[in-house]
C-alpha cells in the first residue's frame, strides 16, 4: 500500500505545473515541444521553478545531481539552440543522450548508442559463460 500512497501524493505535481509531465515511479520527465528554443527554454525554467517549490512545500528535496536536459532536434544545431535550465540557482547539464527506463536515447533519436551498450553487456555475459564452460 505504501507505493500507492506515494504515487498518489506525487501525482499532485501534475496539477502544479503547466508542462507536459511523464512520471515513472519516482522519476519525472518534463518536456516541452515547439519550434522556438527560447520559448521552450523559458517554459522549462518556469516548470523547474514550480516543481522545486512544490517539492519544498511537500517536504521533499530533488536530487539536483540527477537533473539533466536534452534538446531533441533533427536539424543542424546552432550554438543558440542550447537549453539553459536553472533549478534553485544550479545550472542543469545539457546532455547529448540520456538513459530513460533502461533505454539510452540520444538527441537525434538514434538507437546506435543503446545497441552498442546492449551488445557490450551481451558480450560480457557470453565471455563469463565461455570461461565457466572450460
């Protein structure tokens, strides 16, 4: 019953921010879709501020070391196309790829990095089995 209560409690965050929000267990992903990077950046910063205030008002603390941003764009990226999100005065890192629910996603929605990681893990396990065989 405890996780159910936790999820019900955390579901209140959805009503506090105007962003699109995905929630999986205790992970939250806020996302914004648009053509103007400046507008997206402003909305993400506003969302981050509201979420931080919601956490504080509910006696919770976000782990800022796990906060990251990623701009998904299939066009050539310009230096001006950077996302700069700040939470409680801390600059949030912008990455080229993130791991979400065990799947590595890059900013071009290319799966090659995830496939490389999975192949490396499979090779390690095969190697262990081959050593046990002898």
